[in-house]
C-alpha cells in the first residue's frame, strides 16, 4: 500500500507540494467514492465513519486557505485538536459523500492556486499547537491528512492505497515544524533523551533532542545520541500518526534500534499527542 524506499532527494519546491497535494487529494476522493457504505467504521479511528472522515478531510483545504490568508482558526494547544475535530464533524455542511468530495476538489484547487501565486516572500501561517510555518510547506501537512486518512479507509475496506515515497518525505518534513508543540505533557514529562533517526533509502536524518520534556528537532549542537533508529520512511510516518505499533515495526524489520539506550525507541511515538 506504500511505495518503496525513496531515493536521495534535496529540497522540494512549492510546485512539488502543489503537484503532490492535487494528486493525493484526487486519489483520496476516488477511494472514498469507491466505497459503497458511507457508514463503514474505521478501525484506526473507531469513533469515525467513512462519512466523518471524508467530511473532516474535505474541510481541510478551505481551513488551510483561511490560515494562509491570516483569518483562519487554529488550536493554541494541540491538546484541543480532538475537540476541534469533533465539533467540525458535528457541524459539517452536508453528510453527502459526493458533495463533500466535490467541495474538497474545488477548495483544494483554490488553495493551490493561491500558493502558486505567492511571491518570493512566502507568508507564514499559524497552525495547531500555536506554530508559525511557511504557508507553502504547510501543504505537506495537508497532504498528510490525505495520505493517512486514505490509509485508514483503505484498511477498513481492504482497498489498495499507494503513496509515492517522495510524498512521504514531504509529509515527514512538514511535520518537523509542528512536532515540538505536539509533545504529550504527561508521557514526556521529565524525559531527556537524544534520538538519531535515519530514514532508509534517502539519506534523510534527524535528531530529536528531549530535555526535561521539551523537544528540539535538529539542534545546531546536538548531544551524543542515546539511541540510533533506522526506519523505513513510510513506517516512520504511520508510527508518527499512531497507525502501527512498535511491536509490528520490530517484527517486520521495518525499523531497528541500537545504542546506549535502545529501549527508548519503542516509546518515542508515545511521547507525542495522537494526531
């Protein structure tokens, strides 16, 4: 359901993000429209039906557009995101899946048209967790919505879902901008540890440095790593969204850990709030 390991790659342009957003958005709607029962329950989001999921995703492009223009809504604390999502789903303008998919497609094209006309000074936008990020790179977060929720639907109905490996990297890079605000204040309380994370097949590498529960990603002068992690990029992404367990990762060989404190690796995803 996911692509092979990505080749080494450099920076992505805004047009790379635009192309990926359009492609994954269209695939998401194709997947949704191919399911006969809109009340299908999603194992990875048990309180949601397919309609709930489609509605949540369909509202995302217009929300991102509002944020890019400086007049949208965001959660100051990531702890509040589940309540925000629940209210959004309860107040959907329609529960007709076809209408929702049409709105997603139309709003997405309006959003990418706006992004394509940004000048050299790209605006920054607020995002959940009270983060401030480049509005073009934020498309990586939107792509993550398409990718992960399509994975949820595909798993629920036994459908095939394909994602290009470069798209996986776009989402991972975009998430780096917001993860420090998504640290779970309970599960990370008092935690100090340095994680050297190596994404297989692409040369991508990141350092997550926790100090007394606070996270810095890729600090300029990192401490000696407590644990090294080599992991398949798609697996890293799914683990970050809580879609695969550490046990599954270890059993399949999709990830391995070594170093002075290798036992830290299986608990890394638990240091963050659910996405």
